[in-house]
């Protein structure tokens, strides 16, 4: 694995956060070493060392070309196909599983430790209940607010202008301009 000192040395030498990323993406090495090096870079990018107003630019250079200007706090984690609209705000430790595509509109706000999950499993036999892996896309409309610790499950579409209360577990589609709360999330009122 590439030591952190080498990465910081490369950044110091080039004067840019982008040069090591371009270097690592183009380097020819064993796949295990390349994956480890890219994981190191991603961990660095999601750390407090990178100001949040620049994080989206660096992530766009990595594996997420569909990110637009967004404020992404430290310790967030993206996996797979994540497409953020303009001016989204992701508070600390937001997790987005893009096993299937996750798309957000513009001006979406995520509270701390909220999660978007697209991967799941079919129920298997008694000897192994976690059966075949499946994934379903998630879409979150414009102007939504996802509260702290809320979990959005596979296959859900959240309409424009929705508020998902803190701690809610969203398993079904949500109508536009509505407040949802609870486990499972239910319509509380229209906004």
C-alpha cells in the first residue's frame, strides 16, 4: 500500500491535490495495489484535510463524474454510481451505496449519518438467509431534506420538496412536498 507520506509528498511536489489523482488513475500496477492506492486517496479526500467546498471537485476527478457543485462534509462515503445535482449539502458521515444508481436533484440536504442504500439480498434458504444480491436505484427530487440518521432503502423515489424526519426508514415512494416520519416512514402531512 502507498504510504500516506508518499501521497502528501506528491501533493507538496506538484502543489495540487489533482495531480496525485491523475497520477494514480493512470499508473500501471497490480490491481490490488492500485485499489489500495485509490482507497488511500479516497480516504484522504473524505477526511478533514480537504476543505468541503473543494471535495466535490476532487471526487469528480476520481470515480464520480456526475457530481455537481455540492458541499460535502468530512467522513462521508460513496460507493458506486452516485449522481448529485447542484448545491447539495451532505453533513458528516453520510453514506451513499450506489450499487444501483442514486440520483439527487438540486438543493438536497442530508443530515448527519443519513444513508441511501440500493443493495439488498433476496431471502435465501434456511442455511443462508442472505441469498442472491440485488440492487434497485434510488431517486431523490429537488429541494428535499433528509434528516439525521434517516435511511432510504432500495427502489425508493422521493418527490420534490419532501422532508424525511430524523431516524425515519423510507421503504416506499414519497409524494412531493410532504413530511414523512417513523419506522417505516409514513406520511405525516402535506407541506
